[in-house]
C-alpha cells in the first residue's frame, strides 16, 4: 500500500466515524424531542386552563416588548 492509499483509507474511516456519530446524535435528538413533545401534550391536556393562561401572559409580554421597541 502506498502512502496515498493509507491516507485515503484513514480518511474514509474518519468520515464513517463522523457520519455514525452524527446519525447517533440525530437519533438521540429526535427521541428527546418526541419525549418532550409527549410530556408537553400530556401536561396541556391535564392543565388546559393553566396552559391557556400561561400562553396569554407570554403573548402579552412579547407584545409589550415588541411594542416598546418602536418608541
């Protein structure tokens, strides 16, 4: 094997390792997002009025902050 062939082999190995790690991270993030989404859905169904009130307060705060930027 020449030096170029060895370098190409090492490069492709590193590329595979990086690809595998990225796919693993993507899988973990996807699972975490699904879990968080499910927990949020359960919470909102169990506490509907609290969720509506929090959304209204959050919307008012954001509206106030955006409105005060114009002055």
